[in-house]
C-alpha cells in the first residue's frame, strides 16, 4: 500500500524505542491520512525503522523501500479517524515543521 513518508529526528543517543506513543500515533495518522488506499480502510499498520535500515535498489519502484534488517522494523496500528488528533496540541503546519526540520 502506498503512503506518505514521515521522518522524525531523534535526540542524540535516543533510538526508535524511545519515541513517545503519542508522537508515533500522530505520525501514523499523518501517513494514513495521506495514503490514497490507507485512508479508506479502518485499521492500518504503519511501519517505522531507523533511516540507516532503509534499503533502496535501482530495481525498486518509485517510493518503494525495503529494509536491511527486519529485526529493526517496528509497526504501529492506527485506526480510522476523521480528524488528526495531535496529542501535543500542535496544528498540522507546526507539527510538520517540528518533525521535518
């Protein structure tokens, strides 16, 4: 299923297991809401991994990625939602600026 990509920059010495669940939920909702197929289904597993684990080869389609180590891949299930909740009290633009900059 195609989807948007969200990148989160972590603090030094923090790993993906240190990400707050609220932030994971907000990122997963962004991915789901920006997926043509994903926003039409009730529950979607959104996968996440450190960027170093992303694998891209010339034979892959545009936007398609793989993983070097499947043990470093995590999943977060997001249910159908009509509106992004943004547990941290941020609007969409502020949220995107904070996680993408």
